């Protein structure tokens, strides 16, 4: 069974680099797209570097894509404009998440803590 994963990136290059790094695994339907301007998602997001950190309430957690963008913009930092979407087979999910963990993306908390 495969699982859909979405990772948000500040740049198209970051998303494309991550897409390239996961190609050695059983992934399908790999896409990099620009996030629509008014995209609203209520998914709790964490920095990819926090994948596997089961703690809750840490400062790197954002209640939504909008909150993440607002916070980063307020701090003068680039905010996610691109999304990497793909499906991964269950047996390759852990190594794929380890690849994603090395990037500067943001992933939903539930996927990052599975």
C-alpha cells in the first residue's frame, strides 16, 4: 500500500532537489508545483529536520500553511511557495522520510511523526 506525502519548500530548486533524491526508492506520481497564492491548509506543519521528533508544542510547529507563511514573512525569511507531492510504498517510507529530513522543507506533523 502506498502513502501520499506532501512537502513544502521555499524554492522550486529545493523541491526539485528533494524529488531527485527520492527517485531511488519506490515512489510514484512525483510532482513539484507552485502553491496557489490563496492556498489554505489547516495541516499542522513541522520543519522536515524534525521528522521523527514526537514532541508536541515545539517552536517549529505551525498550525497551518498560512501561519507558517505569515511567521516566516514577518521574520523576513522566505516562505514556502512550492510543494513536492508523491506516493511512496510502505516499505520505502522510512528511508524516503530520512531523505526528506535532510532538506529545508516542511511536512505535516502526522506524516513526520509516524
